[in-house]
């Protein structure tokens, strides 16, 4: 196709915007990584020397071992519980038409559309009244609010893809609902469950607002600890904060890379926003 | 089991209610208990202020400049960020749609969304700081003589909203753009429409419903900006956004009724803007969106 000069310029400027954005993004991440290994970094392009000492310091000063254990516990519980609640609910939503189904669908959409800080403040108030906030269970419950509907909405199309005759056959051979799930549905739904739970995992590691509003000193996850470290910048050196940021970044990005084996990047934003 | 019970069962089953349907209950009860109930609780609590009549919290919000100004301060950040991200996303998504290997770009762009706002705030503090690489480039190339101040002010928050907001609007727009049948644009081209005409007469009307949703979602995210407004902005000054005063009321002054009132106002503003955007969608475009045979 013949393209005019104007069209070529337009196309060039669009690519310039994309390249400029990506370069700044990579420079932002790169400067955190470089700073975390630097000895002194003043008016030069790279630090004067390189050292791993900030990681040792961050490991001890920020109590990273405890924080990593809490993070693993919270994320593990959220992934497991949202799967156990979400998958059966998605199955019922996909297979049955009943009065009020539209309303229930709206009920599952709302926690994904309303930003966490808006509902997080009243929710944290309720959890404080119930003496759950400040404990690890309060953090887990808070994080489940967006992840349960998220799993449901992702799983509905996966259930719809399964031929209902397979379930009918299992029923004919005498399988009850429990056996139907364990021996027929879960194996068939594995790709969907894996995708949904990996996305829940990545989202929960990075979920700041809900964890921040409900966590106490012993129930902080990595992202909340990172917030407090940046908030109190000046108390500790920027390099050790950046070392902690790198630990957070590596944790998140490893799971993102695993998740991307099963889902398309565009699905990370769109699945939840159907 | 009696005949009456059996027939009730059958009647229920005919309406789609049986053992399988009951499986929705755990999910429904969970969302009711931890999402709907807290919202209603917050709404009721907001009408039971610590002092004064039932509307005292709302009166306080709208009479104290420290509080009501936050709406204006938040809109000043959220509206430009939303518009910039969405307007940039459309041409980029239309171009990327034609790419064969989109996955590398979409993977890179999903990184800031995954890392979250706290990490982006820390990254920008290092990158945009007086000794960061951006100022190094500006100083060494002679564009400026002294470091440009981009953190701990309005611009820090704005840039963080672009870094994490643009990938979001872009990926969302891309998913809407790829849903448009390419045959429609080819038909336009065959009939002699130039690319500008094809955009305004074919693509934009088809994209309008998706764009309205993108704008609405991008706006509510920007409107509830929280960690970066504190870490990268000036939380006592130009970036004292509404979520900061809600948080401070709840967890620094322990005035839960006032905090609930502010949270309800936040929700109300979001609902009004979303309703306006989705309402405008039906005004702009009333024709069919799908390409089924007529």
C-alpha cells in the first residue's frame, strides 16, 4: 500500500511515544537495581563501586525473613480459599439459569470495579470491630474480597467450554456432586484453574491498599513493608530500600513470568473487567 | 419423602434451583458479608457522627476547606491523567494491532501494572530524583542547568499515574480494538476512504462503547490514587487527595464515622462520573456494534 509522507510521520511519532515510554520504564526499574548494588552514587552515571552489602542490611533491618513468611502464608491462603469458593460458584453460574442470576453477576462484578481504597475503609472498620484486623486472618479475608469474584468471572467461560454430556455420563454411572468435581471437572478445568489462581497469586502479592488497611505489625506483607520503608526514607539509606524493592520485584516478576505461560498479557486487565 | 415435597423439588428444579445452584451460596454469602455489608455499615455509620446531628459529617466535609478542597485537588490530578492515558492509548493500540509479534510489547507493559503503585513510586523516586538518570541526561545534554524537580510535588504523582495507568488503558483499548472486524476497515479503504476518514467514520464509532468503559475504569483508578500521592507527591499540599483524608480520618484520628462519610462521597463521585460516561456512550453512538449479517 502506498503511504503518504504524513502517514509515515504519524506512524513514526506513534512508535516514538512507545519507545520513549518503554525506555523510561526500563530506566526506572534499572535505576532501582543499579542503586541497590551501588556503594556511593552522586553525580555520576553509575555508582562508584558495587557491593551486595545492602541486601544483607535489608535482610536484617527490615526483618525480611518474617515478612516473606507472612507474605507466603497470606498469598497461599488467598489462592487456596478463592479457588475453593470460586470454582464451585463459577460452575453453578455457568450451568444453571435461575431467577436473580443477573443480580448475582452484578454482585460479583462490583468488587472488581470499585477501587480497593473506596470499599477498603468501611471494610477495615468492620474488620476492626470484629477484632480481625491486625491479624493475618483479617489480611487474608480482606484480600479475598476482590479475588473470589475474580476467580468466578475467569472460570465461567472455562466451565461453559466443557460438554455437559460428560457430566451427564458421570452422573449416569453414579457419581455424586463431590466425585463429579474431584474426578471429572477439576481435571478438565485444570488449565483454567491454573490461570485463575496464578493471576490471583500475582495480584495478591502486589495488593497494597487492602493489606495496608487491615495489617498490623505482625501481619505485613512485602508490599506493605516496602511502603513503610519508602515512607520512612531518610531513616535508612535509599540503597537498602532499593535492595528490598528488588527482592519484591523479583518475587512478583517470577510469578508473572510463570503466569504468562498460561495467560495472554491483555487478559490480565480485561478478564476482570468484562 | 412425601409427594408434596417431591413436587416442590420438581417445581424448584424447573426454575433452575437444585443442589448445583446452591453452590453459588458460598460465593454470594462471602461477597455479601465482606463487601455489601461493610458498605451499608459504612453508610449508616456516616450518619452517626461523633458530635452533632445526623448530617454533621457531611456538613463538616463541605464546610472545612481542608476537606472539601480534596475533591478539586484529586480531580486536578485524575482528569488530566485519565484523558492523557486514554487519548495516547487509541493511536498506539491501532498501530500495535497490526503487529505480528505483540507479545513482547504487551509483556513489557504489563510489568508496571503487576509491580503496583508502591514499587512504581520507589522506582520513580530513584529515577526522577535530583541524582537520578533523568536529571543526569538533562544536565549532561545541557537542556537544564540545575536538576528539574519532579518528585514530592504534583508532577511526581502525575508521572506515576502515567507509568502505571497508560499500560492499563492501552491493554484495555487493545482488547477492544482487536475485537473490531478488520473487514469493515478494508471495505472502507476499498471504497476510497483515507486513513483519517476510516478512523473517524468507522473505527471511532465502533470503539466508542469500549472507550467509555476504558475512561470510566481509568478515572476511578486515578481518582483513588493513594500510595503514590503520599510517597511521590506533597501529601500536605497540592496532592492531598481525597483518599488521604479518608485514611487519616480513620487511622490517625480514629473518627470512623467521618472516614466512612468521606468513603461514601468518594463512591458517589465515582458513580456519577461513570454514569455520565456510560450515558454519553449511548448519546454518541446508537447503532449496532457487532458485524452480524443484517
